[in-house]
């Protein structure tokens, strides 16, 4: 049986923390920024931890078992 390949799109978007959680960057920070408030743009800078429900799917996509 060949090795499972990881989903390359997911591999570029998610990172695994030391404790095994997944971290992702937030969306809506690439363009049309004039109408967004400074507060909103500042909050979009930080990465966030993925919810446990989504983490299960991501684990499969990254071929981590």
C-alpha cells in the first residue's frame, strides 16, 4: 500500500502546534481594506486555533492519522 499524500492546499494553510492543535490565519485581509476599520484589520493579523470539529477533518487531509 502506498503512503497517503497530504492535501497540499491544506498543508499550506494549517500548522500544527506543539500540543497538537491546528493554527490558521484569518481570511478577509487581502484587499478592499479601506472600508474595514483599523480594529477589524488588527484583529485579522493574529492566527487562530481551529475548532475541534474542523481539526478532525484537517488531521485527515494532512495525513496525520
